[in-house]
C-alpha cells in the first residue's frame, strides 16, 4: 500500500517537470540564425563507442558463463 501511494505521489509531482518554456520571439530573424549551434557529434560518438564496448563485454561474460569458465 505504501509503495503504491509513493509511486502515485512521485508520478503526480513530476507532471510539472515536463513543461517547456516558450521560445523567445525573434522580431528580426529566426531562432536558427540568432542562436549559437550546440554540437552533439563528439559526445554522441563517445557514448556509442562506450555502449558498444560494454555490450561486447557483457556478451563475452555470458559466453564464458555458458561454457562454465567463470
């Protein structure tokens, strides 16, 4: 019962966190030319490489467990 109430309380209280502020008005242009760009390539590449390495490690551990080595 406590777990259900706690879960409901967390869900209800986090609804306001989904709100996004309205973008500012740009009277002399659009938002893409007035704001600096944020590059995502460097961090995204690193995350992809780390994710692949973690997956390969997990696969190797599972294969060793099946063979009874570990």
